């Protein structure tokens, strides 16, 4: 079945540091890929998405590129802020599996000032 | 901005009691979902609902669980006889259409604690 593997956290960075959170997936067919973010005390919010190979999703300075050859969708940001502290979830959905979201375990990001 | 709202934000109940978690999806959305997240674990799919019936459910969604859309706005998850292992954060979500099903809009969650 479909699955998502994320790097374990927590990831602790200083403000303005470069961020990478690794995500790899296993899926049949051609899934769509997503990053969701959960700020403290809030629900999950869609951060960015990519629906086909080589697509780059971007939002709020975050980027991720759909790499079919390496089955990866790593999240990057050039300069993190304290306000980026949250839990980040990589996810996929596939029409072969009813389009339901399959989530990774989540990665806690802590940014220090 | 439209949002999904969930109530209660936190419920504490005794094992064996019935619990109903309520959700108001975004008004023009047609597809509704429940997910749960046990503390420290992955967010897991429970059930999807469309056109007044369940379209898909996971192995977790056994006979103790049910969903209902009793009126034009609410979408509820009922657990008939709660168990300790039902303690989790339950997230409701909605989307406009199946091809956009990955673009789910989530509520803030309802934390259920079973004692």
C-alpha cells in the first residue's frame, strides 16, 4: 500500500538557518504530494502541494519538488523564522486508493531566536 | 476565510460511554472526513463521507464508530462504547471534490480522553 516516511525530529535550528525536512514515499501509480503544517494548538493546514513529477510546490518561502526518480518530496526553506516552529507532515493521495490522504509521522521543527 | 469548526475542543469520558464529536464543514464542500492522531503517532484516516453515505473506511473504523450528517451543516462522529485506546485527537476535514481530495481543509481537532 501507499506509505510516507519522514525524517525524525525534533529538528532544532537557529533563526535564519536553512531547513530541509526529508520525505520519501511508496505509492502505486502517480500520487499527489503534500506538505501540511500544524502550528501549536491549531489544526492541520495545507502548506504546499505538487501533483506530478518535477512540479515544485511553494508557499511562505517553503518549497518542495516532486522527484519521481527518487520518490522524494523534501521540504526546504532558505531562512527559517521563530514563527515557523510547528509540526510538518508529508502526505500523499492517490486516485487508486480513493484519494484519501496518507500521512507521514510528522517532524517537529523548533526555531530558536 | 471559511473554516472547518469542531466541538468540543476537549472531552473527557469514562470507558464504555458514548461520545459524539461534532464538525461543521465548509459550506460548499461535498466530501467529509474524519482522521485521528493518537499522541505521538501518525495522523490516520478513519472514514470518508459523500452524498450521505460512507465512501470509504479504514480498519480502525469498526462497528463502534458511526458517522452522520443529520442536517445540512453538521457532520458527526459517534463512538458507541469508548475504549482507552480511543484516546486521541480527532480531526474533521472537508474538500470540494474528489480530484482535490488531497486539498483537505482541517478543523482544529477534538481531543478525546478516555479514562
